């Protein structure tokens, strides 16, 4: 074998703490190495040209590049050697940046480690074989999980691009958080007025199949060919018959059901349509409150329904859908305000959350847009907003900023002054964050035109005094303690991950951070991709974000799916597991262990049973190879022999060092 | 009716539908039993049952998959069968099990360490003693003194799975706490001493692979990774590192599967305490997964499945 080694300086990223030249010089001494050199930026065009040239001049049949993580440039260099006429898999990257130069500052030790990493890579390439990809068909349907504004945008863009879309929503109506909002910043236009047309578009689009009141049961398959089982939860109403007339709601005797759309500030009926603009406008029974379920008798809705749509016997149904890609847009949750004990949240009725206040402001809310105090229904004359309630708080293990609170507080403050002109509004804040277009001007308007009083400082305690609440906190600009007596306190509670976000991530096999927000593939350059091929992110499931950003991501994710589906066939990675049938004893432990169900039983002509890897399903994780007792299943380009060769190379280095 | 008579009676009745029934017969000397393959009713008389019937006959079963056979099993042996069933390596409907409630079998090396058996004339087995006649006279050894180590902590004297049981169900009579006693002594050692201990013990290994061949769960046998060129895990060098490597390989391939039958150690011609390695791994598996191999045919061996969340390992809050 004739191997070439190319050591990259990466400017000073590597060469700053690793003697790249010496690494190349040492590499020349390794078995099979016929050429080695170092270069300032191997990934640059001249750097790649040098590799191509060397392949020809030195008749190389394997290449090692010692540079950054293969996640950055493995594909770049594979294409480089392919252009030079080699099989693209006759290549190995030694990561001497993330794994070496960036870790320590001891140049001698780093250089030493880099030499050993290169030595291992050379030993591995010497055992490489030519691999060739195969091709598989793509199912050009897309699943969108979550029908908030991000998911709806993604669904619409995909559908307009000609794709069939399955849109799954947990709630009975599409719309998400934005459907709960009264106005949107910084334009103060009516939220449902701008969202409504989009909801109608989604509901009426012939390419979009709506599955509301549904959840993801499980997901199997791989990019281009996913099978998704969707649990259509029992609504106890035949939606094929229900016209959304609302007669059942009028007559339902159980009027104390929790109203999710109104965030619990009012009650609703056990059978209900969550809001007037709901799509689909269909009724759902909440069995937790329905007398037919809790007491075993009632049946009023079944009697009044003119279409006989009520079905108390209905059960959840599992529906399978075949799709080629998945967009996750499951949004965010909100911190349970009872965690904020010092604010008395949950104990005092006049301490409420921002989203609850939004429902008070909203004309379609339970108070028809009249702001009242929950305790006695009177109009508040003074309202105090507290920002960062649970956000940016290391003591609550939530150090991140919830992104949109500063802006909606300003909006709610302005609306309060609009609704109650003789009111006084205070905002306690840490910093105001208003970096987007028109945002800073909006906050200035709240302060200057609407006279909202911004107090910079944290609130230490809230306690009742007669019918009012006292907010005690610091004014860090004046350096004093302040106490504000008020009628109503609104907390900008922290945005959290959506409920059960982690469970869904496990089903999708995508990564999530310690707060449950989904991880993008690269924080800057691959913001809507995940590390699972064919799964994309949109909206606040990736981290708290406002409406424009969520909509932008929805479109971005859709464009990723459209470009993925622009090909009829996808290339499968040949670096997968393969069974050596002669060695296989047919115990099929590999099949039991495979997380992707990629291994099936196969009977040979002589009747012997062996394992068989389904090429397109195998993800190359290697679990089977570690479980196979006879070593009959091997991961291509990562075989036992290659790993042993790497270990041997390392041991050889140690032996040479200890013998001086 | 004595156990042996019940066994013979049962075999007599079932033999017709079976290719053969595997049991034990008198071996080449009075202290040894040998596996017996009963093919005809005439073979039944050769069947024996006594504390010398040490072999775990379940070791034959994986290679007999697809054939209908009968087998005699002690409690400990039955766990191997359960494990093989769990792994789909044998089929329940293909085997007829004659279970034997067992009070323990002898460890011949314990007898040999007490007396020189090369000149023995006869052996008689009493309820609680082994009597050996040697030229110097008659030696009576209490059975408890020469029982196999596994019998001293036996929790399953009655087979956990059977079609016919020869005798009454026998409740466990041995203390559980001695099971990991030897393991705990080694665990006390620091890492260097532990390595030194095992290098000393394993350096005796001649890589004859008797431990593997006797193991009922080593199903690869001729395809063993230890003897393969591709992948090439071990070299032919007779150094201690290769020996240690072999035993690590063997132990790991049995993790979560070993039923503590002790055949590996019994088969070892170099008296390497292999079962201690197995027990250490069994202990770890029990602590980690709450799992004991070969107890319930419906169980899944913890390392032979894929779970996103292990129920016994709390990685997250939810």
C-alpha cells in the first residue's frame, strides 16, 4: 500500500501548539507511508490541489489528512481524492485539532499525541478496502409535527412546493401559541387576524393532511423512508359528522372543565371547541370532566347533537404514515409559576403569568378584553410586570434568556395603558433586549409615549396588603430599595421546552440540550438540520424565539426538505455493517440488539440460518459488531482488524518510546 | 420409588417419540460418570443418578436444534436451558426435560486433594458421605466437604423448567451470602494486585479452550473469535497477555448469560478458578440490571436488546 499523509497547520489553530512539520516528518517513517507533507490550510484550494497532485506523482492508493474533526471536512477530502482518481473511502482523517491542539498547551506533548494519532490513522487506512454506495428511492411525503406558526409555515411551504404533507398537532385545533395571543409586537396588529388566514390556508390545502388531537406513537425507518405511527386520540365526537355548531357546548352541564386555551383563567364545558377560529372547528370531550365519564350518566350532548356525532365508546386509533422527511415544530412550554415561591405565584390570585394576561386582553377571551383582577373582578389601576421570572436565573438552573419576554411586556404595558387610560404601569427588568427590526423603537414608545415606568432591578418578594399586592425590589440605577403597591402582578415566566420534548426526541433519535431544547446540527451553519438525516427543526422547539424567527425557520426547514426531495434517489452510505456468512453462527443476537431493526434472518441454500443487514436501514452504529461473539458481523471501514491495527500502532509507539 | 427408578420409568415412556435421551452412565472408573445417549430401551439400564453425575448435559442442546431429544437436568443445568430458550438457540417443543431435584454433586478435585485415588478399588455413595476403598483401607469423606463450590450456595436445587420431575420439589437449603465471597476477596485488592493475581492464575492457561467447549452457552464453538484470522483478535504467542485477553473475551461474551453452572472451571485441566471471573460479571450484571441469567424463559438478556432507557439505570429525571 502507498499512503500519503497531509498535515494541516490550520493557521495557528493546530500549528500554535503542535509542530505540524515534525508530525509530517515522523509520518514519513511509518509503514506504507511514501509521502508526507505539511501545509498552512489543507482544506484550501491549493491545499487540495497538492493532495491531488501527490496522488498522481507518488502513485498513492490511500490518503490520511491530519487536520480538524471529520465532521468538518471529511467530505471535502473524500471528493478531493475522488477527483484524483481514488476510491473516496480510501481516506482517513486524524483529528489533531479538536482532539489535540485545542486541548493542551504543551507543544511537545501535543506534537507527540498528533504523531500517534496520525500513526493510528495510517494503520487504519492500510486496512481500508474500496467501498461503493448504493442508491435507494425517496418517499416524497413530509411529516410536520406541531401546527403552531412555525409548523404551519413549514407545512404550507412544503405543500406549495408540491409535496404531500402530514401535519400532526397535539391539540384539537391548529394555531399553537400564536392563536392565544391578543396582539403581536412591534406592530400591535391582532394576532389571530394575521394567523387566521394562514390557518385557513393550512386547513383547506389539498396537499396537507391534518391530524389534530394526535401524537407521535413511534417512528422507524430512515431518511427517505420513515414509518410513523400516529396516535389519534379519542375525541368522543365523530368529526366526520360534527359541524362545529356549538349546541353541545351550550347544553353541557359540566361547566368547570379546565380551559387550556384560556390558560385556566376561566372554565369551559367538558365538551368544547377551544376557540371560535379553531381549525378544524370540531368539538372534543374532556373525559376528566365529562359526567358521562366521571359519573357514568349524563348523555346531554348526545341528545342535543342534531347529527348524532357523539360517541362515548370511541377509542384511540393508531394510524401509520409513510414519509421521507420530518420537520419538528413542537414549540415551547412555560415554567410552572408555582416554582417561583418568592413571588407568591399560585398562592395569590392577583399574581398571574404573561400568557394569562394575554387572555384577559384578548377580545375573544373570557372577559371580552376587559382587564380585571382575578380576585374580585375589579379593573386594576396599577399593574406591575416582572421580567425574567425564572429565566436568566442560575439558582433555578435556567441560565438562558427566554428571548421574547422583554418585547411582549412592552406590548402588554402599552395595551394596558390603552385599555385603562388612567392606569399606572411598572416594569421590573434586568436588561431590556430588543435587537430586531423596530423592537428598540417599540420599547422607547412604551417608555416615552405611554409613560410606562421601567425599574431596573430584581424583585425580592411579593406579599399581599389588604386588597392589593406589594412588590418589593431593588432599583439598581438609584441604588435603593423600592416598594410598589399594586392591583395586579404579571410574571414573564420562563419559556421551557415543550412538555414531553425529551420523549419525542428519543423517538426521533435527535439530540437535545440539558433544558430539553432540540439540538441543531451546527449552531451557526446548520441551524435547522439535526444530526439525524431527514429530520429538521423549526421554531421554539430548538430554543425560545419570537414569531418572525419561528416563521423564518419554518420556511428554512421546508426548503431543506424540498432540496432533499429534489433527487429521486438518495445515496446510501456504504460504511455499514456486513455479515461474513461463513463465520456467522446464526445466533441473531445482532438482530435483537439493532436499534434500527436493520438485521433480518436469512436462510442459505444449505439450510443454515445467518444474519443479513438491510443496507438502507443500517445506520452504521456498530452495536451489532460489539455484540457478535464470533466477530462475523463487521462495520465496513471500522472492522475489528482495523481497530486492532490502530491499537497495535499505538502500542508499537509506546514500545519504541519506552525502549528509548 | 427412588429417583433413578422414576427417571428410568419416564425415559421408557417417552423414548419412542425421541431420537435419544441424554443422561449419565458409569464412567471409566468408579469415581467418574459419563454422558449416556439412550437410543433404545436396552440402553435404559445403563442410566445412573448420583452425586458423580456432574456434567451439564445442556451443553449438547444447541448443536441438536431441529431434532427431538430428551434430556436429564439438575436444577443448575435447567438454568442453561432457560437461557438457551431466551436466546432462541433451542426450541422448547423439541426437547423433553426430565428434571431431578438435586442435593449437590461432588468436585472430584476436592476428593483428589484429600486422598490418592489412583489405586482405589471401589466407591460407594451414601446419603451424606462418599466412601472410597483404597489399599490403605476405607476412607469415608463427608459429602459436604467435597461438594462442588456452586452447590454450597445453590438456590435452585429443583429444575426451573421440566416436563417430568423425578421426586419432590426441593426447597433451597444453602445460604446465599457465600455466593460472592471469593469475588469479594479479590475486589478488596487494589488494581495492581488484582492484575497480578489474575496474571498469576491465568498464566497457567494452555489455551486448550476446554472451558469454552464445556460451556453450554458458548455457541460459536468452531467459529470462535479467539481462533479466527479475520477478525484476528489473538495471536498464537503463548504469552500471558494473550491468555488474559482470551479470558476477558470469554467472560464478556458470557456477560448477562452465564448461569453459574461451573462447567468451565470443572473442565479446566489447569485448575484455573474461572468461575470466579464469571461470578464477578454476574454480580455486576445483577447490580446494574437487576438480572439473573437463566431464571425466567420470558426474560430478555439485558445486553442482547436495545433500549433507549434502561429501566434499572436512572439517567434522567423523567
